[in-house]
C-alpha cells in the first residue's frame, strides 16, 4: 500500500501563501522554508488532504504530455523526501 502524506497540523507547521508561493515555518526546528514551483504545488495539494505520490502526480499533471508526466513521477518523490526532511509533512495516520 502506498504511503499517504499530510501537512503536519498547526502549530507544528504554520504557513502563508503569496502569489502561488508558500512560506512554511516548522515549529520543531525553528526553520522557515520558501516553497515555490513543484514543492508549492505538492504542498498545496497536501493542504487539501492526505494523498499518496501517485495521486499527487495525477493532480499536478493535468494537461501534461507523457514525457512531462514521467519527469513529474521522478521529481515528486524527491520533493516529498525534502518536505519530510524539513519536517513540513509526515505520513498520515491510517
């Protein structure tokens, strides 16, 4: 079964959005992260609810061609890993 991911709930992560880019503050580390591009799209989708990697790719890829979809499927797991490392997202509880 694929891992479901979610944004850590407040107050663990506080965030704001300006012009499609996000700033997320992680209370545990005290670090603030700027999320743009693909990271912002993944973060925005996870704010709407828990999701797995495949569903994230499908949600982001609307209108993409096949080559772009394959690149997206390679990039999203790395974005997820970076967001986990930054303590912004976590596995969702079943």
